[in-house]
C-alpha cells in the first residue's frame, strides 16, 4: 500500500497504527498466492507494475479474515486500506467517480506482485480465491502467528 492510503487507514483504524503494516503483510501473504484465481474470478479494475486491483463481493473480506485470523477491527482496518488505495488510484487516473460508485456496492482487493508478475511463492499457487487448500494454517512464512487481540 502506498503512503497516503496507509496514513488514511491508520487515522481511521480501530487498531494501533504500528500494527497496520503487519496486518497488511499477513493479508498479502494470503492473497498473493491466489492471484491467478482472482484474475479468473473477479473484475480487475487496474493492473500496474507491482500490483493488481480487483472488485469483489462485499463479504469477501469476512472469508479472508477467517483464513488469516483477523479480529473484526483488524479486518476493518485492512478493508479501509484496500479501499483507500483504490480511491487514490481512481484520483490519480481520473476514474475517482467510477471507483467510488463501484465501492458503494462492492469491495476492493489490491494484490502486490513480485517481479515475475506473480503474487507469491510458486508452492502456494494451488490456493484458490475461496481459500481451499489442505494445509492452509493461517501462519506466516516463519511459522509464527499474530495474536488475535482487539488492542
């Protein structure tokens, strides 16, 4: 996420500002390997070097939060960050009204890409946007897991 979206999110979030980047990294680790499923299933509204942006159903973030182990407040902070990134993207591209209208009925997902145009590690490419995968533990790459608190 870019600085402006992150600043807006931390100002509005009900979680400590210092935790927002960690939350976003946890979500990216979950979403990145699912990039191909997002490309097949959802409307892509923007593709730039380093990230792709999609419109998803409003309850999409509930599923992501469950997989990643986010509290309701953490989920809300992540949603705000993704939507703020789309608002900024719309403002910069002259499509702000279009994106604002879309966000009234859908939600946004911004997935970061690596230099190969992939969202994550090759061994995680089997994950689907619906979260299906036998060994999906919700743990970070180092095996740790953030505590689910409502700070």
